């Protein structure tokens, strides 16, 4: 059987790398660097990359770490917007690096990448997430029932009851919302939007029986009443959760005791 031969016209349609119609562009990444073992001060460092504008900021960070500077430190895991590991400030806004395309953030200018605000920076783009997860644990983010016996079948729920809290089930605990909140920046004791969103998910779950307990936890001086309704959290959420609306519903439940 003869081996297929690519004709000259087809070959001409595939230019060699480096030609003018190459999809790659030169982009400058301006990364905020911090290494407590070297200096107590953070600095900005520029990296120039050849990258396809349809690639993501995470791909650019990988190129820097793998090809230019192996000391660059950041978190990432699934790289598909599910794990929430790679939340960072990109051009001044909280985003997931794995969901942000180069072409969408004005690559003609330097792309600034820095850690999310309000949490202690450990190194480069990595922050201490312990306070964030402690607030999450404090709101009891799990189903609570008074029946201590092992269930013999699933706990049934109507489609209408399920829809009541559907939006807040989407949270991936990336901290983009909490670290965009100016109240949280100034007072790390505030529970923050993500913790309240996850409390909402169970307060309005018809199968749960600890709604009153969670409401009392959030009735604290560092609870929902600290929210100033700036909508930063809603704008920052990569999953499109209406965070400010969820916080308002928890406030209403505290006042009316109806949920």
C-alpha cells in the first residue's frame, strides 16, 4: 500500500514555526514575588513569554516555573476550574488562573499576577488558607439530623426544595469572594462570604435540622451583619454564585426566623 504524500498546496498551508502568521505573541508577566527566607519585602519581577493568546494565565505561570524560574511558587491542581486552588489577583481582579485566557486580559500591557488579599502570604502567590477554612468549619458545613439511627434509605427531597439552595452548592472554596471583601481585608475575624454561602447551603436544606444553630453562629458580631453589600464577592465568584443575595437571605432568616 502506497504511503500518502502531502501535496505542495497542503504543505504551504502549514507554516514553519517563527513565521509572521505564528499564533504566538510576546507577553510580559509581572509577578509579585515574596520569599520570607530572602527578604521581608515583596518585589515585582517581569517575565517575557512567547505564548498563544488562547492559552490561560496558568499556562503562562507553568512556562515561567518550568522554563525560566523554578522557584516561582503557586497552587494549582485540577486546572479546570473545579478544585479552586489557583485563585489569585490578575490585573487587579480576583480570578482563577486556569479559567482566565491571555487574550481576555489585554496582553499588550504587562499582566500583573499577585496573591489574593486579606490572607497572610507564605511565599509568592501562596497564602495561608487556615483562617479561611476555620471560618468554613465554624458554620458546620454538613448535614445535621436529630435522628441518631443509621438511615435505611436516602433522605428524600422535592425538586422545589432542592432548588431553594441550588446556587450555593456550586461553591468550590477558592476564597475569591472572601478575599475580595473590604471588610475581610480590614478584619480577618469576619466569617467572610464563602463561609456564609456554605452555611446558606444547609440552612435552607429541608433535610437539615441545625438551621437555628447556624443562624446563631452567624448572628455574632463577626457574622452576617458585617457585610456592607458592596457586591465585590458576587463579581469575584468564578462559579457565578449570587453571593450577596445569599448573604441577604441569611440576614432575612435571622430577622424572620423563617427558612
